């Protein structure tokens, strides 16, 4: 699995598929290996093979929002836009703050001429981006505050030792 993911990261998708297939042979219930292999097939424009892997993941775990999203992308590649839209909607039913799905759905809605829905999805992408930036900023502020407190304690300890 790790070799397959390393190949995936370096865009060696054919080799990635081979390694991930070996991981699946060793553990046929390894949903992450199926999902990753499906993503590699998708990168090679082998949408039918990708859909088959995502179907397997969904059969094993019907709450896997990422599998629905990826399968939606594969359906979009095959021109099955209604199925893609259904999968994007299902992914959002499972994980309502899944920004990448809103973006994918906005793109598909735009392509299908559903301008109002595409605009609403882009608004949600923007909102989620702002929330993520604020969350990161707040977490960074908390970390920095704790870091400053630790530095202060350390400096106080050094001063006492002198």
C-alpha cells in the first residue's frame, strides 16, 4: 500500500495501480486501497475501472463521502452528469462541510447550465474557505499564545537561576 501511495504521489499511476492491486489481494476489505486505486484509475482516464473500485468501497462502507465524491468525478468523465450530481449530493448529505464536493458540484452545475445552483455552491466554497482560514488563524493564535507563555516561564526560570 505504501509503495502504491508513493507512486501515486509521484504521478506514476500505472505502478501505483499495480502496488495497490497487490495490497487489495492481501486484504480484500482494505477500502482505502480500493479508493486509492480508483483515484489512480481516474487520473489515467480509466473512469469505468475507477467507478468499479468506488462501487466496491461504497458497498463496504456506504457512509464514505470521499468515495461518493470520487465516483461522481468518474461519472462526470463518462458524461453521466445526473449520476455525478447524485453522488455529489450524497457526499454532501454525509459530510456537509466537504468543500471540494461543493466545488465539484458547482463546476458540474455550471457545465449543465444550472447557474443559480453553481453560484450557491461557490458561495459555500467561499464560506468554508473563510471558516477554514479563521479556524487555522485561531489555532495558530492559541499555539503562539502558549508558546509565548512557555518562553516567559523559561525566561523567568533562567532569571531565578542567575
